[in-house]
């Protein structure tokens, strides 16, 4: 148990410190790297409480895909410059009220969750699901997700699909005058389309089309 | 005391796994160059040691005694971290590879997810190296590599789902045991081909080595690296290639199982069979490097998103329907 506690405190310390560093660090790319460190330590915490499927999925989706795209965007845009403008300009105070409102809401939500957990410990045992503890948690999630909650699961998939299509439609623009490669027409080209044999008359030559 | 003894026994096991992996990485580099040379009717490295076997050792020594140059305008911490990340990620994934029913360092429930997660983290070493160098070619290489690896991971993930549908477990030993009667390479042959090509793209091997295309980007993300740091990138890359071969042989070629369950074959230890299968896949990797020209970047993206992804998704539907119709789903 001692080793367990030591590892728990190491990972949670890393998670908290890196979460603070995400907001504090000046360089935006450093922020994203701290965010990645945060994700990794949180997935370690998930694995420590026995939710290995959730931990791995967290690693694959958030660290392996989402954070890569974050990094991609942050590196491509010159965000560091923009940020300095925000800090130096007078209008920067515009962002503070919105941020304050959101952080207050999150703070109260956390209080509700922790309060419920501390003062009503039977909350966890009173849930309606009966999960068989003998099967691995991958199987347990599968049994619940694809039976009782299949409609909600499908619905969330649909929402993600709509979001994806929406993003594509918003950024799609058809530029004119761009030569596109058509693989079908390339492959279906015959010899007769491209090569023409001409009997060249003597001393006349051939006039080419282009 | 109890913890200490646990730590010592685990360290012993880890060393027993990692030292052979590192040695075989050095050997595999030699093999790669040799095959490449033979295809092109050259000799390849044949001077140092018998058949040039010690060439990698000589190279490693050379890198060790070279100066490590850190560019003055680079982001130093991330610049130094990048090769360390690449190397570490390439080595930690070997923890879950089963060499026989009992010879596995960590026999975890979600082994295949762990492998997939670690291989998807591999892109960070490249992005960090490319960005921290603060130079144009490394940055372009890193951006290319990030987009490429994220794209091909998707199809690898879907292919893994195909295999999992037939197995019903995420444990790597269960996956191997499920292939006792029939290796998955036979029923899922198209998926094996797609997995092989995606593995080439995932490890930035030719014909998908655009992140380090020497004709246009010098050496991509490795341009600013020198000495031991360059060697670490190099080791990490080849360890990743070996890992992809191991993953392919566990998923499709029956892992440590012997091909025929007859007398002379089934007494050979499973580790030998696994190593032979990894070698077979690696020789294919090396041959592809020698005979196929480099892809253009838009063709690479098209292949990943417009061909491999729909094909592997369709195959998931096919596999699932087949298993469901014939009542073969592995429900326990």
C-alpha cells in the first residue's frame, strides 16, 4: 500500500503542477507540452485505480491525437506574438469576466461532486447498474455501452459526426484555376489518347497543336 | 526490504529484455544496409568484423566520440528531451510483447491498447525535435511527420479492431492463443497487407520517409542533431521498426506459436519462433526500402485517408457480420 500511495502522490503532484504550468507558462508550445504531461499523469492515475481501459483510451485519444493537433495548430500560428499583444493592450480585461464566470461554475461543480462524495458515501453503492466485478473493465464497459446505453452512445457518435462534417463544410472552399489530379482519368488513359503517328511529308514538317 | 527485492528482480528482468533488444537493433541496422546493398548489386558494409557484422558497433563508437552540438537559437530543454523521448518510448513498448505463454514482462489486460498508445506517442519525439531545433527543414519534417503518423494510426487502430473482433480480448497472450488453429494472416489477409503498409508509414520508412526526405529536407527533424543524440534518434527509430514487426507477428502471424504442431517444430522455444517471424517481416521492410520509390506527400495522404481507412472500416463490418451470422463471436 505504501508504494501505491507514493506513486499516487507523485502522479497527482505532476498533474497539478503541470496543470498550473499550462496556464502560467509564457510560451504557448510549452503550455501544450505541459498539457500533454498532465494528460499522461492523469491516465497513470486512472490505471492506478484499476481503470486501465479508460487510462489507455485517454492516452490514445487525448495524447496521441488531440494534443498532436493542438501542437500542430499552435506551432503553425504565431501565437506567442498574438498573446503578447493581448497582454499589453487595454482591452485584455474583456477576457477576464468570462474566465471568472467559467472558473466559478467549475469550482462550484467540483464542490458539489466532492461534497456528495464526502457526505453521502452510499452514492457509489446506490447506482442502478449491477457490474460484475469478475470481468475485466473493458468487458464491463462493453456490456453496458452496447446494451443499456446503445441509443445514447449512437447519439453521441452522430453528434461527433455532425461536428466533423460541420468543420469540413466551414473550411471548405472551391478555388478556381487549380489543376487537380484525376487518378481515374490518368489510369484509364490509353495509348491511342496520347500518342499519334503522323506520316510526315518530306520538306513540309508537322504543325503541333499547342 | 521487500520493495528492494521486487525492484531488483524487476530490474534484472528488464535488463534481460532490453539488452537483447538493443543488440538486435544494432544487428538489424547492419542487416538493413546489407539487404539494401544486395538489391542494388553493391557490397554494403563488409569490412568491420566477419561479414561486416560489427559495423553498427563501429558506428556507435564513432557517434559516442563526436561532439554534441546544440544550436544556440534552439529551445535547449526540449531539444535534449526529444531523442530521450523517442528512445524511451521505443523501448518501453517491449514490456508487453509475449515471447512465450509465460515469458512476458508485463502481462496486462489491455496489452494491445498499450502498444497502440505508446506507438502513437512516438510522434512526440519527432515533433519536439523538429520544433526545438528552430530551423526550417526540421520544422517542415516534423509537421509532415505529425500529419502522416496521425493519419496512418487511424487505419492501424481499425485493423486492430478487426483482430480483436476475432479474439474477444485485449491481452496479447490471448491474441496469440486465439491463433492456435489458424493464423489471422489467412482470414484477414487484406488487413495484414494494409497493416504492413501502415507500419511502414508509421515508422517513417521508405517509401513513406517524407519527414526525412534527404533530397528536399536534408534529414528532416534530425538535421540539427549530432553525435550521441543523433544516434539515439536512430536507435529509437529502428527499435520502433522492430516493434512494428513484433506487433505484426503477434497480431497476424501467431506470435510465439510454431507454424506446425509437429515434433521437431513444437519443441523449439516460442521466443525463437517470434524472433524468426520478426526477422521475416523486417526483411520485407528492408526489401521495400530498396525497391520502391518515395511517395509524393498528397498521394501519401490520399492513400491513408481515402483508401486504407474506408477499406479497413468495410472489413470491420464484414468481419463482424461474418462472425455474427455464423455465431463465431468470442463471447465469454
